[in-house]
C-alpha cells in the first residue's frame, strides 16, 4: 500500500517553493496539526492553508481507495481506517472553526480582504470560504433590509455598518520556535514592558503582541 | 421613559438562552412605529427650530429623540441578529429540517433566511476538495470504528452505506460503524453506550 | 462547538444593551421642550432645567458628550466613595449581584462621570480581589449557592465557562472513554417537550 | 479545547510494543510502522498501541518513566520545589490514562502507578491554582509557563485567559479626561456616524 507521493507536487510547486523543497506526508500532517491548533486559539481568522488541507484530503482519498481493496480479515484495515478518520476530524474541525469566525466577523473580514486585495496581498480566506462569506453577508444584508425597511430614512443603521470585530487583545498560550527579543507585552501602550522569549519557551501573552509571529510561523499557539 | 419596549424585547430573548421564543411581531411593530413617529416629530421640530434663527431649545428635544430612536433601532437589530445566530446553531444541531414546534416560533423571513443559510452551507461543503466534505459529522476525535448504540425512538428502516437494511426500534441495541450513526446520535435518535 | 471567547461588547450584544439600560442620576442642564412626560412626577409639558431625575445610561451617553450637555450625570451611589471603601475593605464579602447585575460593565461606563477618577481603579481592584473566590468556586465544584448568587453578570459568565470546562476535565480524568453526545439544543428541545407534555396531563 | 482533543494530540506519542503477530510494514500517512515480528519490540503511535492491545495483538512496554520508583522520585521533587518540575512527557496524563486503562496487566504495580500520578497531578493543580490567582491579583499581562504540560495549561482555560481579557479591557476602556473638551459640537455632528435624520436646514448649527 504505497502512498502516491505525486500528491505532494501541489505543495512543492506552490509560490514559496523554497519553503517546501522536500516534504513528506508526515510533515504535511505536522503542518496540519499546527494549523488546526493555531486556528483554534487565535481570536482572528488566520491566513488559509488551503494547500495543506488539499494534500490531506487527497491523502485521505487515495488511502480510502486502498482500504477498500484490503480484505476484511486483515486487522490492519482498522488501523488504516482509524487514521483516515482521525485526519478527517482534524480537517473538518479546522474548517468548522474558520466558518464560525467567518460568520461571527463577516463584515470585518470582508473589509480586511478588500484592503488586502488593494494592497496586492493574498487573501486570508480560501476561494471557497470567500464565496461563502460573500453569500452569507448578502443574505444578512437582505434580511436586515427587510426588517428595517419600515423607515426608508434610516440609511446609516444598516447591517454592514455595525461591524463585529474579533478581540485581538485576547490572552493566549504560545510556544516559541525561536528566540524572540524585545517583545512588547502591551502594544496599545508605547511604554510597554518588553520581554525576551527563549526558543522552546511557553508563555501566556496578549495575542496582539504575537499576531505577526503566529502568522509567519515563529510561534505556535498551544 | 423611552426605550422600554426595546428593553422588553431584548430581555425576552436574553432570558431564553438557546430556546428561541416565538417571534414577537407585535412588539417589533410597536417599536418600528415608535421609530417612525420619533423621526416624523423630529422632522417637524427641526423645521420649527429654524424659524427664528436662534439656537432653539427644540434642538435639545431633537437630540433626546434622536438618541431614543437610535436605541430603538439597536434593540430591533440586536433582537433579529441574535435570533439568526440561534437559528444558525440550530442548523448545525438539528440539521436542515427543524422540528415543527420550533418552526412555529419563526417568522417567514427567518424561515427564508434559514433555508438560504442551509443552501449556502451545503454549497460550501460541496466545494471543498474534489468530492466535497460533510462538516456536520466528525465533531469529536474518533476513538473506535464501531460503537454500540441504543435506539431511543421507533425510527423505522435505516440503510447502511453497504446496503444492509436495519429496523430501528425503540430500545433496540446495535453495533454500528461510528461514521454511520454519528448524525443520528447528535439528533437524539441513538444513544452512544460506552 | 462555539468559539471560546470572553465577553467583549459589540453593537448586537444583548448583555451590553441590558447594561446600558441601567439608570443614572442626572440634573437636566437645559430645558428640553415637550419632554416633560419623561418625568413621571411632573405634569409640565417641558422638562425644566434643574430637574433632578434618573435617565437610562444609553440616553445619557447620547446627550452628555457634547460641548453643551443637556444632562449632567452624577455617579450612581454604588460607585461613590462610601461603597468603594466597603469594596476595598473586603470585596469578597460584597453581594455584587445585589449592588448591580452589571457591576463591572456599568462601572466601566460611568467612570467617565467621575471627575476624580477613582472608580477606574476601584472596579479593577474589586475584580482582582474577588478572583480567588471565583476560581475556587469553579475548581472545587463546591456548590455554594450563596457565593454563586453574589456574582455579577461578568463574573457569572467566567464562573460558568470555567465550571463547564472543569466538569469536562473531571469526566475525562475519571472515565475511560468519552461518548458521542446528542447536540445541546436537541437535548434541551426534548426536555422542553417533556415539560410541555407534563403540563398537559 | 476539550480534553478529548488534547488526548487526540497526545495519541501520536510513540510507544514500544511487543507484537504477537508477524506483519510487513504498515504504511500510514503519518509514516511507516513495522515490520512486525512476534516478540520483537516495535515502536508505534499510542493510538495504534491501544488498538492492538484491545485486540490482544500486543503487549505494551510502559514508557521509561511509568514505574513506581521514578514516579516516587518525581513526586518528591514536585513536593520540594515551589515551582513546577519538568515532566517526563508533555502528554504524561494522556499516556497514563490510556495505557493504565487498556494495559494494566503490562504495567508493573499499575494501581500504585495510577495513585502516584494522580498525586503529582493534584499537587500541580493546586500550585497552578495559586499561581493563576496571584497572576490575576497582580494584573500581570505576561507569564512564563515553561514546565506546564498542555493538559495542565488547558486546565486553566478559559478562566485565566478570560479573566485577563476582562482585566485588560477594563484597564483600557477610555479613562475620563481632565476636562470634557469633546470636539462633538452638536448632535448634528453625529449624523455621519449614526442615525441620519436629514436635518439639512440645520447643518450650520
């Protein structure tokens, strides 16, 4: 039952190909796990990792084909199946968490995406999530227009003008992958205390202080 | 005092937690009328306040009413928004078909929103990967492939994905693939026995 | 499955709407024509300058920020010095729930009416002093209803979330396998149905 | 996170087993296992070990630290220090729970091991509770938690982060300014930001 390594080409060919020169399925799995846990604990939506999700889904798919071909008498069939189920749980849990964030902060997220596009940056949402966000936002818009149409002059109190934002000043636990020096613990305060965090160290800290470090992979939320 | 009706509307919703009370169209309409009235009164007073060109005290009146109608609008918006949030959770917990007694508590606009949400969600799930993925299952980390369940209702016939047909009777026990009964457990048809 | 977030008020938040409904003692700074009906103890058409009465916080917030305020708000008495002293002496002994359901939220709003700026520190200190009690309550799963009843809304939410997490952890520690459960709403729906049926009998 | 999700994370810890079967490699997505030769030790993820054990296809070799002697020493160390001892595994509770549950026959003095681990856990829990209380009392918006395992960290969730969230918020809600020199000159200014009553005649007020 050999795995099809060509599945990994997607990842290798993606824009930052230097980051992914040679990556095994096991390493993709590690990435998926980090991505899942980060998303669980980050107050805001993080940049999508569609390429990782897609590889996992492909791996699941090809593994399921293989499993079908195994005899029911082969006790390893259970092991293969359980691994597939575990992966599917991780992927769906990750996608569900993102959907909840998208729904909760849809207006804010779409506005941020617009800014990113203007600046030529890549979107945080995957293509499918972006479509979902737009559909969801439109249906909210339609609904609130109906509710509030008794008074046509109330033009400024619309659904999309009352933005709910995630609280990025939420406290999170993190583990550092490298040594970080001079990190302000309260970015709202210009005279904030600065801290050094050693590689491998675990701390509780305000998310807004480490937002960028989470996104560029220097720290993991735990 | 201004804003009492809006307050009552919100209190009614806040008290009920995840149980959605009947859509209170009477109170919603009363508040809508209050807003329209406040708007009209303010428009009239605004015209009168400029006749003599001085800083009329009527501007105070307008400011108070303006504040009151903003409050009313906020209560209306929050009432409707939080009901939708609850409906959203219901889609995940009951599935796309709601129990009739819950449906009876919804407005027609809410029912429409619910079916739209359902559609949006299904479209999204279909669009993932090559074959789509069902996000309504695999809610917990899997521990075993087969689990024992007890049927809590007379459900009737139930077909497994391999074609096996089961008759689900109240109190009957079954040993089934976890993936095939998770949704029925969530919906209260089965009870998972550890 | 909901996101685990702490309370952060927003436009749609029921909690914030309830908190801003609390009444604030004010002195009317300028006569407000046609608004005499707001003062139930007067039959005047206009609300006269100098009238002292209570207004809901949301209205005060609307009209007291400008250069020429219409209302001059005062601190609600529970945030005044005599109460602050009681909280300072032994915050844990105070029944915050009775003082005000939204003690911290209301306090965070009205502190701007406090010229001396003592309320700001007082509510923070109160929260900090009472936290020990909160965590013990949630952890020991002792159900002292007396202590629980003395929590304000913010503390109550913290307690409830912590308590739920603690119960989950204890179940995990004590039982060999976790079972898949029916959805919350489904369970509650069934319970309510049962109640309704019983009512009919 | 729910404890069963942390268990999920801990289940990939590697465990030594002695299989009772012969089998060539198992090619999992997470990596190859085996080949398995009956009575020759082999390393597998914890979840595979428990699955095989339940099917009576292997014996478990307990992790190095899962014995009375080591744990007694660890417990003593935990008692002596006011801080937190470094635990032998980031998933010690998950490993202990799953292995003691499915393979008590493979772990010498399993009952005693269970009790000591519970003692250590309880001791650490009570230390954690007092550190958390102190942290909030001091309003410290930063703390190192180096020697806490992820299950232990999760035990103070959500209460610790949420308490700090609220404290942080209370601290940062705008403080009163010395003089209320608001630049909002009239309610008409609020027209843009809020309900518009279209008082066009009064724009100059």
